[in-house]
C-alpha cells in the first residue's frame, strides 16, 4: 500500500468515525499491517496491533464504550448482528490476540479488526451498541445472550457468505453492471433511496436491515442480500411473488424476504416494510422486551434465527395486528402504507426507546 493511499484510508476512517461520535484523542488506526496512525494522522509505532492478522484495525471509543471500559467485562453476543461480526463474545484484553475480531481494552475503549473499511466502521458501531446495552439495559430488563453454537454458525455464515459481495467490492472485484430492462423503475429507485435513508438516520449499519415495497396484489420489491446500500442499483432490487416467494433475479434477495412476504400476504393495507438494527431498539430486542409508550406500541416477537422460517412466522404474526415489532435478539420492523411513513415510524420508535433507556 502506498503512503498516499494509506493516508487517504486513514482520513476516510477518521472522518466517518468522527461523524458517528466514535473518535477521541487517543484513537489509533491500522490502515495496513505495520502502518499505524495516531488520532492526529501521524505515523506511530503501536505494539497494540502486533498480533492482529486482519488488514485493518482501530482503537477507539464512543460515549458508552468509554464508560464501559472503566470497569469492563466480556460482552456476550446478544443480537444476531453482533454474533455475525464477533462470534460468541468480545473479550477484555490489554491488546488483541491473533484471530480476535474485537476486544475491550480497559480504560481505553475497544479494538476492532476488519478486512475492509465498511466492515471496520460497522464493527465499531456494533461494539458501541453492545456497550450501550451493557450500560443501559438494567433500566428495562436483562439481556438474553445467544447460545454459543448459534453464534459460531452466525459468524461463519457472515464471514464466508453474507459479507462476500461487500468484500468483493472493496477489493475491486464487483461485477460490472448488466444492461437490462427494469420494470417498475420508479419504485425500485424509491426502495434504494429509503435504504440510504436508513443509513443516514443511523437505523442500520453495513448491509444489515432491509427495505421492501408492494408493486400490486401479487408482487413486491426488496433489497438484495449483502450489498452495501450505496452500491445498490435498480436492477439489483429483487421482485418476489407474494403467493409463493418465488423470484427470478441474478441478485439474491434479502434473507428476511419470507417475513416481508408473509406481511404482504396477511395485510393488504401494507405497501412498505422497513427492517432496522438501531441501537436503542436493539437493547429492547436483546432484553426481549416490548416497547410501550402512550404513542408507540411495539410488541416483542419470539426469537428466530436470522433468515429462518421461525423468525418470519413470529414477526409476521405480531405485525398482523400491529404496525411495529421488536424482534427478539435481532432488530425492529415497521410497516405502513408507504415508505415515508414506515421510515418515520422507525425513527420515532428509536427515539422513544432511547428516551426510556436514558431517563434517570
């Protein structure tokens, strides 16, 4: 890696983490093995990263991680996305060991390792969310960690399958666009636009979450699996038949397509579904607690493995009679007559959950 490219990568990582509130004066970034920069961008020697085998790593902290690191303990994976990124748990160490996806560094923050920049940013967001849950969950309940064997499977699936499109794009191996006729172009572009709005509103990270919109009584469109939202093209959006879930597309649709299909089949009034992984709502999900305020009711659906029939059944059953649903150890789903309303409901629910968690 040239020095100029390393500096550009550092500048990008710093800018993105600063925007997220995940940066401080003690942050360190490893842009390539042996190439480490201080928070000010100066090259430094950092024994902290000496055992890291991944191409990139960062030492940093956000508001909750900074507090958690003062008296840390190992963090178990309490949501599917954490299990996918980190495996069974995030240990407490003075420095990461070879093969560690992440660790908590006492009195400093956390280290995350990654294969590419978007994965690094997503890992930082996820670890800050885990620290938030550790700090604030006692106000609503007790987190229910996922079983270790399931975490290992989730991590393997993410590493070897789910993240492959993003890794290929980061390595410059993304498939070239294929010219083809695209029906329902305006609706496809709306689905893409609202996927980007989920990122802008910090309701998701990386490629998690999904967006769909009904075409008619028989069909709906949904975002593809494992593709970064800023890379999705109209032809990547997948058309699915509501009757049987069949589709014909070169892209693989979201793993949660069965949940979307069941919602559209059960509720003719629903024309948009948004599924998120936002911080405060995932604390409720980790504790398997309902979100209830005078304005918002989001029951918690029973746990089902990510992408499974059980998850689709439990979430869609709640959404037969509600417009909002907490998904145990997973995330949140909002339905509405249009994408704008679905998004506003997701934003409002996240804000309500945050107010409850941060209330004294």
